[in-house]
C-alpha cells in the first residue's frame, strides 16, 4: 500500500505537499466527474487509483469540488489555511465531513439538521431527517444528501455536479 | 441507482426535520434545523422554509414561485 494511502474511518487519504484528498468509497454514486475531468489523478483502473502527482493542487481541488457526494473531499495540510482558504468550497472537508478528519464522531440524534446552501451549488442536508420525494418517504440517519438547486441535474432531486457546467449563480 | 445510501424505509423515529421535495416545486423543510447560506453568509433558525430548486428565483435561496412561470 502506498505510504500516503492510509486507512481512516472506512476510507482512504492521499496527500501531496499542499493538500490531503479523502476518499470514501461507500459514498460514491459514480457521477464520474473525477475521472472524466482529471484521469491523470483519478484513474479507477490504477492502484492506487488516486495519484496526487498527476496534476497541480489547484486542478485537484477543482475536480474534488465537482464530486456531488462526500466520496471525495479535501483539506489543506496546513491547518491554518483550513480556517479560511477554500473553506467556502463545497468539498472542503471542514464543511463536508469534519468527522472524517480524524476519528468518526457521529452527529447526535438530537442535533438540529444542518441545511447548507452552498455557493453556486446544491443544498447539503446533514443529520437525522425524514425525506419525502416522488412518493417515497425515507428516514436519513446521520448522512449527507445534496439537493439540486440549479434545476439542471440529470439525477433530480439530487445534485450531480451539473451546476458547474451550467454556470449556476445563486 | 440509489443515491441515498444509509437510508432506511422507516417512519420517523429520531427524525429532527421533515424534508419534502415538492414535484416541480421547491424543497420544503420543517422542524428542527439550522439554515446556513454560505454565499450570503447568513444563518437562521426558522420552523419552516421553502428553498428554490429551479434556479430561477430572484430571492435565492428562497422560492419565489418563479418555477410556475
């Protein structure tokens, strides 16, 4: 196993000098943005499938931000930068899955549901809530879902990352 | 493909809020939740909110019935 590829809470980490990319396979819905946009870094046929030397930090951040689920997330290796630089971006781990940064720390059932309206992106819901859509009623338990806000997703009502392509401003 | 792993087909047990995707309309959220608008840097606790899903609202993130036009 690559020395940068360490187990953490059921997922993996990949590092370069600037950032760590977090990969949680169980959350992947195969929207495929990562390898379509940056096969040099995200190549599912390779092991390890993430090669942090394949592109620049800027480009890797851009593509990780396309991931519509929490399957891919990132943070700066310099914790000071995590407090400000890029902290508004959708897949910055501070906002996506802070509990993945070290140990698993599930959301308390009593906590209010977190509803985040992402910048030019989806509505990200996190916590314990009941979801009604298209005649289905489901209970979401300590999980994250992203709801499309731009109207362009091919996977309604969920976000599939298309807001980037259509240049959604909202 | 199910996009919502971790869900179970159960009625409310410890659910803090109800999230309703209205067909051809907004998302309605009621109950115990905190709404954080990252772009406009606002945070509020309200009991009910209707958020735009069509992308056309002039009052984002809220629904202004633009989807009906």
